[in-house]
């Protein structure tokens, strides 16, 4: 699960994919090679969201809305999300500025910075992707614990 990083002189690297709720709690995590496009990681992440028990009614298995940046602006992703009943807000390439989605995206960027604050994730020491994903999950659980204990 490593690949040549296009922005770092072709060094091998990994990318952490993340879906959070509106408070910054990680809901679904994934790891891929640095050369994999972000749009290819969306479907496994949405499928990986666990059912959430609400105070009223049945468990929710999918989010109502999904905010994403221009890297996810593809018609097949829009159709797939619409087929699952998820209202999408994806910025269009060349039409919309990223500023409008910025007020929603900062929550995800803040959570990514919390993940990057862990030295073990800042530089990948593990050879196996499963081990690296396990450390990402441990840090995500710590983030959730800190957010919910307040």
C-alpha cells in the first residue's frame, strides 16, 4: 500500500483517507498508496461507515450529506452517492471556488492535522499496510475519546 508520491520526488509513501462527522469525529478510515487518486478511495470509505444508533428511530447506515472538495468531482461518484440516497455537495472543477466548501472542510482538515500530530503516523515505519491502518485506527479512537470526554 505504498506508491511513488507525485509531490515528493517520487519517494514511496502512503495516504490516509478519512470521513468525519460534523464535529470532527472519525467515522471511516482507509490507507492507500500515495499515487492513488482520492476519488478511488471514496466508495470504500462510505461503505465502511458503521451503523449509528440515534435516540429516535432505527440505526442510520449512511450520512444524509457529504461535503467533498474538487478531487471528487466525477459523474460516476455523484451517481453512486445519489443512488445510495446521500445528498452530495462536491465543488465543481472550474466553476466553484473552494472557499464556499471551506467552512465545511476545515473540520476534516483539523482532524487530519490531529492525526498528523502523532509521530508514529507522520512517518510510516511499518512495512505492512494492516499494521499502519491499525495505528491510524488507534489514533482515531484516541481523538474520539478526547472529543467525547469534554
